[in-house]
């Protein structure tokens, strides 16, 4: 692939590097304004189902057909019901979710990064086949292997109770089965970092571990932050395994607990369910706000120019 | 750059982070790799301490769905206290039946479950539940349909406590016939009343054979024939037979006139009625609370049949307590089952949080004054037909519902019903 | 800490702290192994034992020397992968050669126990006794004696397996509120002890007459009943004590059951058996599956490819558009566009499935349409793709945004210096670079959607189904169709489902291999 053949078009006017403080409205429209239009359209598409969820969460009736895009009534009963614990120990579920998601996402990204580093930077027997089989294993229709996983964990619980059923660590280790799930993504980004960078460092006397931690990781902060977020959200909505692994009320995660509410009565629990969903969304959005500092504006400058 | 990176790691907040930084200064090859692994392992370790106290192994563990769990929690705990036992009622979020069978087989299941009676066939073939003998005085107090429902192959497998069936709710503001005797009368009254929809009966794209059963039987449809001993005979499938085709023709008419529609689903049927958009609703006791909340002036009656055809026989579903065959505490489970069977006290305590029509005749009498609708549903259920509990029933739901939905949508009744019958027979024999 | 002045002088020697860390770590591994291995042997958990031993050996080989550098990095993730993904796959392959499913989950012994236990019949007008279990021996092992009080009359009885039930004088025991609480020479078991011994007590029958016996129910009740069936190990037959009928093991289909004299299945309980390749035979010969497989396969490909392309194109385009540093409010845009991804999938799907309702759905209502989204196969396919686009584009958007940020500024600056316009820079410089990073991801995303069961099941359940068609609905992808076949009809059939998974897995593998051939994403980019 010819990735970096820069096109030379002499007639094109040189774009100013420094942006003038004032642009003519036409120019502004051509350069920036249309971006806002696209952005607004995308926001509308993204947000209308969420508006529905939010307005359902505020609708005291809590039924599907009585909810619309805009709240017709305003009531916090569903939120109160959740927080007061009358529909199950919601706050405990919240905490469990934070623990599970946090531990799994961070571990997953960390272990994936370790592996991605090796796949990107080392040449060893079985590398190609390893990468390929990694992808293949991920393609296995896992829902059909659930019984097998259940039996395994049920057995393990007899030896090490804390890793058995109805225990968060047990659930966590099962989810860590997807530890290498982010390898492909991260490896792609390792590959974009010029190899000369770490070769130079090796010549300087750095070990591979130092190259990894001091040169590559900082370069990849944006993508690691992104990956943590993606992994976290992936874990957040897991309920198939959770609903068989976590039956004790105080061990459930939000997804499992809320799904139980929904199964109880689909048409009438929408309000509570929607309120729960809003409360799941909020931390994710806050986290993204926080991570944006790393995702946006992070660059390779530090490492490259050193 | 440097600051960012550190606080990023701080965010990660795991031992791995520190191990990583420490190793960074060390500059040693193997130490680094080793430390990282140790870090990974201590992640799990950290969570262990925080989140997992000793496994809550109560003396009696009961699994059920959310609504039943809410109602059972306190009465069960009270009973446990009186008997010096601890009781845990747990909600299984998804697929209670399948998860119970799996867990029971693995020796990690509950001691009891609380569920509908039509699971019995499958639970028995999996060896998941033990028989429960009902004391003689109990059988006198339990409505016959309750006993019939939990009796399978001549053995009683559960203690019935509540019965549900589908009834017809009418919005008096939208119709002059609050208790129509026939489908025709109902349609006429609702049309005259000018409601948006005549009837809210969930069909959906996939069909709903449960809600359609009353109409299906009224037109002469049946599911399984009975053998000489009165047991259901899975080799005699009624779908595709003459009665089912008549039913199909009726459904097609109702579909064409807009009384039945695939756009009415389990998600919106009740709320169409409570929002005043539908004049009638076919639903069960679970709809009562919403109807009351919406302050609809309603009447309740048996689901009507078609004029000049058989009476409509809806399904009756009986909720019962079952003793798990692989539970850790079978004695306590049996003890609790006997306690529920011997006196209606526990069920009475469950009632306020989940108003289900009781099977106990004594309790029905007690509740008749304050909860006439509930008791009426219990009485109507006596005329219903217990849902077949044989495992072969699993083969019925999807094809029959599908065929009914297709016919409501305009498909040919005869060929569609016949094809559904063939599909069902094929699944049962295959 | 500063990476800019890495200690170039440092020799690659092993330092003392490093040795200590390594020794401690390996020691800990050894300790865990030493603790768990005997337990696993005791509990006969050979699978976990193998895992434990192999893992310990691997850790020692990999981390005790300086060799195997890639292995050191790969091991932690691979360990979890092997244990929780690959082992289940192997177990699944094993299941695919059995009849594992509803009715056949346990052992033959369990099936016989269940049949016999279920045949206990309460005698008509049985008295229910208040029970106390007592022993002169061990409270766990027995032998047990039952003390019964008839609550109606207050008469006290005693009996055990050898001595039939007989009335005893109330003076011999202490009766408190209807229960025998003390008996001389006996230890009365408390409820927990009864519970612990319950397996033995359930089989315990104290003869009361020729045909019936007192049976224990729960911790403190007993009734009169008879076990109708008995099992004879030697002849492998069940005998009905009342009618004398005998039931022997016979094959019905590919599974053994207890059958009556006519060879008809007498009890629904069966047991786990090996059935050879018959699950695979069924898969390849079942007319319904064979007929529908092709169409389902094509739609699966369209769905998976369509989902990947749509989400990527939309997500990437938005990332590009919103990546202009002159734009205000980018944070707001990004945060809002993330939202669909932050909602758990199952609620999104529930909400969307209501949007598509023909008469009451938000889409038709808002846009004034009367489209039968869920009833028309083509529209339903469009609906599935649209929903999947909504659920998936934020992912691509976030990844693309992250990737755009990771592209060094110097690269774009250089292009701009060379006179490329913004658009040209984007198309010719940024996009190719970004593709290097995300191409593998697109492959992974394709793989995910190929088996995206939830997206179909929770939205359309595979429907709409044409009249007379029950195997495949308009939006059924392979996995959702197979799932219905394996779990819909005659209860859960894990053996068959496993065979299908394995076949599907093989098919996916072949597809992936072909894909790699064409796209060469595995080729090194540097």
C-alpha cells in the first residue's frame, strides 16, 4: 500500500495554517457550518430513541404506548423506586456493575495491549496462525457454549468457592475469557507507530519492556482510552451469562437486574427499566467526558520528539 | 504528556498500574513480564475481598421471577424464622426454567422453585423436581383445577397456590355491552361505541397462541387429543384438523375487519386499553392494577366465543411451589411445601404484593369482599383448561401462533393451519 | 520517569529486586497449585486439574528464564482465552456427539432414581403424622427410627426398616406440642440433621402393612405411601409392583429409554448417551434446514457486511466531519453521538422494536407512513440494518475519532505544506493511514455480526415468517435460525445445537480464511 504518497497539486491555494479570527459567513458555512449541520443531523438520529427512553423514564404510567419522544408528564417515581430499593437492591447492582466493568475492562485492555505489542513487534513461529485463530475463536457462537461454561464454573466453585457461581470474581474471570478481544484493534494502532521509534530505543539500551511501557504506551494513550471505554460498555450490557451466574440479589449487575424486571412484565415495567437505563448511561457519558482528554489532543508528539 | 499518562494509569487504578511503573524503572526483562502477570492476577484478588462474603447459603433457597419473588420474600422469611431457618428468595433474570434445569443438574440449583404448572413435563423428564404429596385436608381446600394442573402422570409434583386465566375487560365508556356473550356482540357494541380499536388482544408478528386459545377452542380447535386414560396424547395433534381450520376462518374474518391485528402486541395491548383506545381487552389478572391506575370504568367477564359455536375455553395457568430434586436442602423444601399446602396463611401473606387469584377456596372466600375481581378470575379459571404440561407442548407454541398471526394478516386459513400441524407433528416425532 | 532520557547506560542485567519479584511470583503460583491440586483430585475434576497443571508448568517455563519473550506477553491473556473460550469449545465439540438435551442431561443412575422416586404414591386416606427422626447410632449414617404422632388422636408410634410401625405407650417418650422430643435410648435429630440425612430418609420406608409404608416428607412430616416401581440392577429392568409390568431398556430414535413390552417409551427420563455422528447427519439431511440454509446464509452475509459497512461509513464520516479543530461544541457532539452505544443493547432493541409497529410505532406515526416494517420481509431487513446502524455507528465513530487523534500532526501538516487541500489530505493521507489501523477491526466486527444473535432475536425474533414457513423467517441469520431449531421444538437439544455450532464455526473459519486471502490484512504494514 502506498500510504503516504502526498499529492502535489500546485494550483490549490495554500490553506492558512493559522485560522483567521473572522470568516465571511459564506466561507464559514463552507468550512465549518456544514459540519454543524451534519453534526446536528447525526445527533437527531442518535438521540431520538434516547429521548424516548428518557421520557418513558419520567412517565408515571411507564407503559410503551403511553410514552412518546417528549415527556407528557414529569414524575420521578421510577427513579425513586429504583433508588429506594423497592425493586431490588439497585445501588448494590450499581456498585457490582462498576466493579465488574472496571476490573474486566481495564484487565482486558491491559492484557490485550501486552499481546498486541508482541504481535506487532515480534516475529515468532505461530504468530500469523495465532492472530488468525484469535479471530476465529472470537467468532465461535458463544451462546451455544454457555452450558459448558456454567458447568466449568460450577466445578471450579467447589475447589475455590470465591471463583464459583453467585460470586463477582467468578463472573469476572469468565468475562476475562474475552481478554484478548481487543488485540486486533490495538495491534492495528501499534502498527501505525513507526518501528524506527522502538528500534532506536533498543539501540539506546532499552529492554523490550521499557520500549513497551515508555515509548509505545504513551503514544497510544488515545486509543487505549478508547478501548477501555469500548470494553467497558461491552461488559455493561452482558446479561446472558450473568442471569445464570448471578442469582443472589446482592450479586447482580445492572443489566441482569434490569433484565429481570423487564422479564417480569414487559409492557408495564418500561418506566422503571428506562430509568435504570438512563442511570446506566450517565456514568458512561461522564467517563467519556473524562477520557476525551486523552482521546482528543493526545498525540505522539511527546514520544516522537524526545 | 507525562501528567496525562500518570493520571490515566491512576484511573485504571489497578495493581497492574503500579507494577508496571515499578518495572519500568527496573529495566529487567523477565521481572517485567512476571510483574505484569502478577498484576493481572491481583485484579481478581482485589475484587474478591470487596465483593464476596461467604456465599449466602440459606437453609432454603427459592428461585422465581421478579413479581413472585417480591411477594414471597417476607412470608417465606417469617416462616423460616418460626422454624429456625434462613430463607433466600432469588430472582432469576432470564429463562428461569432452563437455568433451573441446568443448575439443578450441576448440583448448584435452588431447593425450590415457584413457577407455572406447564413446566412440569419438562422438569420431570429432566429429573429436576421431586413429587410433593399433599396432605388430605389440603386437597379439600384447593380448587380442583389446581390439583388437576399439578398432577402429571398420576403423580402430584407441586403445591398449587394461584391460578390465572384470561378474561375479557370492557371499557364501559366505549361500549354498551360490558359483558358480551359472543364475539359478534362484542364487535358490534364496540363499533357502535366508536372506539379506535375494538379489541386489544396481543397477536404480534409471531402470533400468541396463549391469548388466542379462547377463540381457537370456541371454533372447535384443540391442541392434543386424550387417550383412554384421559392423558394427553401427543400423537393426536389438533392443529390442522377441521376445528382448527374453522378457527382459522374466523380469525381471518376478524383480521380483515381489523378486530385482530398483528400490530397489537404484548408490549402495547394493555396500554391500548388503559389509554382508552380499545373498547375491550383480553388479558389476565396482571392487567388489573394498570386498569385501576388508569381509572377506567371497566367490567370483567369470560372471554366470549363465536355465535353458534362451542363455548370459549381459555387456558388456565396454575402457579405452584416445586421441590427441586437436586437441591441441598430437600427436607426444608418439602417442609415448606407442606406448610403452604396445609394452610392458606402463607399465600394470604403473599397476596398484597402480587394479587393473584388464589386456588385455596378458603382464601377465595376471605378475599371475595375486598377483591371481587380477583376471586371472579379464580372462578372463571375453573372453566378454563389447564395448559398442557407435557414436553411436546413446546412444539405447539411457535407454529400455531405463527399460523394464527399469518391468518390474521390475511393468509389462507386451511393451508396455513395444515402446514402448522405438519410442522408440529414433524417436530414431535423428530 | 521521563521517557525522553531513557537510561541508555543501564546494562541488561538481572537486578536483585527483579529476582525477588520473580521468586515471589513463582512461589505464589506454586502455592496455589499445591493448594488446589489435591482438592481437584479429590473432587475428580480432571478438566480443572489439567488446566491447573498445564498453567503452572507454562508459567514456570515462560517466566523463570529470559527466553520466550513473546510468550511472556501472550500468556496472561491466552490463559483466560484458553480456559474460558477454547475449553468450552472443546466441550461443545464433545457434546455434539451426544444426545445431551432436555430429558437426557444426567446419568442413567439419576434417571432410574428419578423414575423410582416419582412412583411413590400416597395411599388413599393416608394419615399424616408428626414426625421425629431418631437414631441409636450416628445422626448421619443411621440406623434411623421414626417416632410418629397422629395429630388427631395423639397416639404415638415407632418403627424402623426392620420393625414395622407399632403403637407405643406415650410414657416411653416425651411429646411436646404434638412432636416426640425425647425418647429414652435414642437421639432425636434436629431439623438440620434430618435435612443432612434426607437422601437416606427419602428411600426409607417403614412398613405399615403389606402394601404400604410410612414415608418421610420434609423434616417433620410423614405419610403412608407405596413405591410402585423398583429397579433391578442385574436385569436392568423396572418392575411395577402393582401390575407386575416390566420395563426394559430399548432404543427410541437414537436414544435409549425404559420401554414397555411393545417397545413404546414408558418414561420420559433418559440419560446422556453417545450418539456418534447422528447430530451431524440430521443437520445435513434435515430437509427443512437444507432448504433454508442457502437463503439464510446469503442474508447472514448481507447482514454482517451491511452492518459493518454502514456503521463504519457513517461512524468514520462523522468522525472526519467533526474532527475540525475550528468547530465549536465538538465535545458536545461527540458525547451525544456516543449515547446510543451507552444504552445496553437489549433495551435499545426493545425500544426500536416498538418504533417499527405498523399502527402504533413512532416511525410510522412521526413520518405519516403506513409501512408494515415487521410484516414485510424486505422492510424488516431494512429495519434490522437501520437499528444495527444506530447501535453500532458510535463504536466506529469513537474508534475513528481515536484513530484520527493518533495520527501524528506532522503527517497532515506535511501534506498541507505540500499544498494539498483539506479534502485531499483527508482522502489521500488520513484515510489510508486510518484504514491500516481499523481494517483488522472491520474483520472482527464482521465476525461479531455474523453471529449477532441478540440483534435479530430481540428485534424481530427472525420474523416475519411467510405463511406455511416455520424454519426460517425473513430476517433470520444462521445462528438465530439454528437456535430456534435446536431449542424451539422438542425442548433444548444441546447435542444438536453443538453440532450446528461446530459446523457454523467451521464455516466461519473457512470464510475468514478466504477473506484474509483477499484482503491480506495479516500482511505486515510496516
